């Protein structure tokens, strides 16, 4: 009990120390801004800088900490290789401000924040803190940003897939007017908006660095992981090695993409009813369980308290997962 009281006292001391350091830093930044404002009329700077708010100062402070932690992590070969997987999440406008290692640093900082919240929760509830709970809390905080990044990436990937046909049409029209590939890519990045414009800005930047056409579009495919992008890469690689009429090649690609998009829309209209029924059947068991629980809270108690009930619950969950996988496989149509 005495050891536990000492650990709580140390935790409280560390928390208070961190808060004091943060308050001192914010007060120091405020004092710097006030001094700069006093001497502003004596300076020769014509433009007047706006005073930063507390949130802006805190935001800059957090990013400074992220960059410092990223520099420390760069010394590790493992984290450097791990950070390369996060390059696809960086937008073109942020390529000089954010690196893949910054994402790793953010994951570590969120993990530490989760540990701090776990400690504070246990401290206020007067509960003991185990090493396993701290480790699990850190793991949850460390991998939580990946869920958000994957959701954003899937949304971006979907928009790129929808706008890729527009990019091919613009490039094909550019080739018909006598422009080369680099000029066509430049027109796409200027004319279109959204993720497809961001990707073609990266393609244009790679081409200005002197990379070959097949390498540039191979990097594009590795970022978006779309079969259409792979088809473009294969066509350009073959065209670059064997020669040929690029207008005809891109005309064929445009027609192929247009037919594929039209067929996909027809398939979606045909399978929309089946997908709706499938989603309804997936939700119904949970609604059924919720209604029974509200009517009789003790109805499912044997499922969790007896060995037979736990075995039955495990079997039901596995059967439900198998049902979802089988039906999704049946409804899935490869284009």
C-alpha cells in the first residue's frame, strides 16, 4: 500500500511538472509577442504581422515537438523503413512540411498521451496501474491514427478512381493537339481538382527530376493501388519500349475506361437491391439482441456466465463472420 501511494505521488508530481512547463512556455511566448509589439513602431518592416493566438502558439509548439521526435527516430533504420509506408498519405502541398517520419512521431505522441490519460484516470479513481494496461493503452494510441489515415486514404483512392477517366480524356486531347506527355500531365494537374490533381502534381514533379515514364507511373500505381493505374503503367511502358502512336494508345485506354465505368454503373444498379438486403440482414441480429435486452436485461446472462453459453457465443460469432465473408464474396464482382 505504501509503494502504491509513492507511485501515485510520483505520477501526480510528473503531471504537475508537465503542466507547469507548458504554462511557463505559453507565458514566455506571450511576453515575446508583447515585446515585439512594443518595438514594432521602431522597426523598418512595412508589413504588420498579426499577433498569434494561444492556440496557434500551442499548435506550433506541438509541431516542433513532432519534428524533434522525428529527427530522433530517423536514426533508426527500422523506423526509417517503416516511415516510407506513410509517404502516400502526404499531399503535394505538404511535402516540404511533413514527412513520413512525422507520422511515426505523431503515433508515438498519441500513444504517450493515451498512457497519460490512463494514469490520470487511475489516479482519480484510486486504482492500481499495471504494466500490461500501460502497454495496451500505448498500443491502442499508437495504431489509432492508422484507422483514420486508412479511412482518408480509401476516400482519396475512390475519388482518384472516379476522376482517372477525366485525366485520361484531358491527356488524350492534349496528345491530339500535338503536346508531349509532360505537357499533358501539366494540363491535367492544372485543369482538374481534388486528389487526382494532387497525384498528377507528384507525377509532374517526378518527371522534372528526370525519372522515366514507366518509373513515374509505377510510383503512381504504388501510391493509389488501382488496377486502372497499373493498366496505364503497362501501356506506357510497352509504348516506350516498342514505339507506336500514343494518340491511338490513349484513345484505346479512354474507350476501355469509359466502357468499364459504364459497366460498373450498370452492375451497381443491378446489385443495389441485393446489397441493401445483405446490409439489412447484417444489422438485424444486433437490433434483435438490443430489443430483447431492453425488454429483459437478464435474458442473455447465461450466455456470459456459463461455459456452454460462452462456447455457443463463440460459435455464433464465428458463424456470423463466416456468413458475412461468404455473402460478400458472392456479391463481389471483378471488373
